[in-house]
């Protein structure tokens, strides 16, 4: 009697299924994970309003990272200096190192980072030397790794430390992925 299960059963038996871009890409993402399928398999797919397909597809399939996520983590690390974990780590130092590395990456782009996306050339954003790019990301990765190491030591103290550690680890992995040339098939 579940609405979702009823709709899914109906879709599996249909010759034509109409879905929006978000559901199509969510299904693709779930299929690639090997967990399940949301929609029936199709031999032909027609996209209406295809001018949106790139943006929606990137939301589901692209690997992303950026200064906004790094800044949020730096702010959350600094916030720990005011909370119950305040004396357990050099929160100002960890936050400051991450903030400085973020500023160094942002400085590579000047105003263009805010106003537009840049194409990639030889493993780095257009206009940025690849060695400079890798070095800047290395500073971010080192700051994230230092934060994660400290947070791991405090993970048993409070669940918030575990969550911050997981965020630092995820961001570190994303940064590492942007420091090397993307394998074929990656966006």
C-alpha cells in the first residue's frame, strides 16, 4: 500500500516512464553503487529541457570540493575552542592552518573563482601552474590531515569529534583526488 512501492511496480510494467532529471540521475547513482534500482532499465532515454542536464548530472555524479566546505570545517574547529572540548587541542592552530591554506588556494584564482568556473588543463584549473596547484592543495591536505589526526584522538570523548573527524577525512580524500589527473570517466 506504500505509494512509492506502488508507483515503482507500475513503472516496472510500463512501456514509457516519464521522470525528471533528478530522479533519472538518482537512479543512475543508486545503480552504480550496486544497492538497487529505482527505475526500470531503458534502451532509450529522451531528455526534455536538456539545457539543465549538465548541472543536475553534476549534482549526482561529480566529485566536488571547494573552499566553502573547507572554511566551514575551519569555523567548526575554531568553535571547539569555546565548547566542552576547548582544552583538549589547539583549536585555534588547527583552524588557522586550514584557513591559511584555503586563502592560498583562493589567491590562485583572484576574482575569477567567484564569478565563473574554470576549465581544467593538464591536471589544474586553467591559468594555474600545475605545480603551484598541487603545492596549494598539499597545504590544504596537510591541514585537514592534522585536524583529522587530532580529532581521531578525541573521537571517544564525544560524537561531535567523530563527525568532525569524518568530515576532515572526506575532505582530505576529495582534495587528494584533485591533486592528481582524474582517471577516465571521472567528472
